[in-house]
């Protein structure tokens, strides 16, 4: 039986050059192989199978690591593309944390930003968590924000255990924490913890990945900070320009700022998020910029305008659109500039649009513009009281104004508007004396 078994193994190909076959061949023509040679053969076969199993294990492990490396690299590219999107910075950070938590073996990933002026946009003082909540929301926020406050700009990615980190002690597991920097100063941290899987010790690949993402977040913050600076400069220039236009006529002084304020408040009342409401405010600020192309004699004329003069005034939406259409920053505000004198019944200008064919931002600005105009004195009529203005707006719902916008306007806090207007000289808005 042993001889038959050995003969069946003669054809076995091993990972070491068919050593078993060679050894069996050395038995020559012996009818019964020598025990020492048979034992050596079985040892070689055993070792060959062990090496083959180890080889398969190494190939499997290498394949898994290769797939993981590909997924990690692909996720980093996704994060870079995300940072060029038009969503708010806070929403972008939320998506980044979700992507990191899904690709790395952590139960949770969090980002916390310091509450200080150098942190721009809607990130200041904010916390983002992706994955499982390791503590109560209040306790977790306190601990992660404390990490952000204590982080140093020259600190490397740090792995801390329960003995060296209060947060790690509270969750009973290691954490990895990396600072997010801007202009050489820490503005926040990227933190991950409760590693899952057979090996719960945080390894070098996870540390390097967290470090790469925190670098991306620092670059992302720098980009939005630079954009915010450029935006502030551009809007400051436009604000100065609109103020100069309003100042041509003592009856319209401060008008654009008040329309901007009301447009923002009305957008909020209609359910706009903060970003869309801000776009409505900007559109309200620049809605009359086309009046720079209208002769000052017409703008400042005492009394009613002639038909020819009114025709000239009606050109200002087109003129404003033409001035601003090349500015990418104001692209989404242009419909408000061009169409804020359209009417719900189609009898407005410059294009005679009607109903929902009028862009919503223009319907909002149109009502805010009319409210402020009626609330201010004009050379051809005295100031209307607040009650008269509100009655007229209600009467014109469905003809001049979108009824939905009129309904939302009833929810606007006009006391806050009056306080805003009072911050200007009293003669800029005479209606305040009759607001009650």
C-alpha cells in the first residue's frame, strides 16, 4: 500500500522543482522503497504544500491591499473634485467625512473647526461627524473641540490611546488626530477612532491617509478664504457704486440697501436656505445699477415724468443686465436685475413676462422694491403710511405681485427692517416717521 501511494505521488508538481518526483526516481527499480527515502519524500511534499498555502495567503493579502490602496486613492480624487463644487463649505466637509469614514476601517470620522475670525464661511465653530456617535452629542462635541483648541501647527498626525487622550479614554479605543492649518495656524482638526476589524491598532496607512485628507482640507479652506476676500472686495465696489447712484436723488438715497435687506428677509420667509437668501440680497443690492445709464436730469426730475422720460427710465433693467452679465460672481443675480419690473399679470417690463415665467428672485425683488418706493416720499406724492403700503400690496396680489410672495411678505419682521433703516440718517427714509 505504501508503494502504491508513493507511485501515485510521483507525478505531484511542487513549488520547488518537483523535488518529490526526483527523490522517488532515485528508488531505481526497487520493489519496496527505503523508509528513509519515503520519509524524506513526505517531508518535502509537506513543505511544498505549506509553501503553496503561504504563497496563496500572500497573494490574497497583497490583492486586498492593492484594492484598498486603489479605493483610497480614488476617494482622494473624489474629495479633490468635491472641493471644486458649488455647495456650501459645511456641506462639502460633511461629504468629505462620509467618504473618509466609508473607505477607512473606523467607526467614526469627525472634523471640528475653531470658533475664531480666521475660520471663514459657515465652518466657524462647526463640528461634522460621519459614522457612529461614540458618546453623547454634547460630550463628543466638547472633547473634539478641545482637541481643536489644543492642536499645534507643527504637530504631526498623532495616535493617542486611553492613557494619553481623554477622548480615547472615554470611548475606550485609540484615536488618530491631525491638525487642519491655514496660513501657518491651526483652524481645526480631523479625528477618527474606534477602528474596526481583526486588528484594532491604528496603522501607518490609516495615519498617512488622515494626514493627506487634513492637508486637502487646509488647502480647501485657503481657497474659500481667498474667494471670500475677492467676493467682499467686488461686492464692496458694487455697494459703493449703487450708493453713488442712489445719492443722485435725495428721494432714493439708501434705497438699494433697503431693497437688499428686504429681499433677503423675504427670501428667508419663503424658505430659502442662507446661501440662496444671500444671493437674493446681492441681487436686491444691484437691482437698479442700470440707472447709471439714465440721464441724471430724468432721475432727479421734480414731478411726474413724460412718456419719453418714462421710456428712458424703463431701459435701466436692460442696461444693468448689460453691465453685469460678464461677471461670473453675479451670474445667478442677473435674472433679478433684468426682470424686477415684470408684473404677475404680464403688464410689466422689459419683456412682459407673466406668472411663474418671471424668475422667482425677480418676483421677490419686485415686491421689496415697490414696498420701499411706496414707503418713501417722492416729488410727485407724499409718503404713504405703513398701513396704506401694506393695503396696496395686498390689493395687488395676483395682478402686480405673485400671491405666494405677498403671503410670505406678511411673515417678514418689518420692525427689524425699520431698525435697519434707522441706522441711516432720518431723512433717507421719511416713511419711518409714519410707519406706525
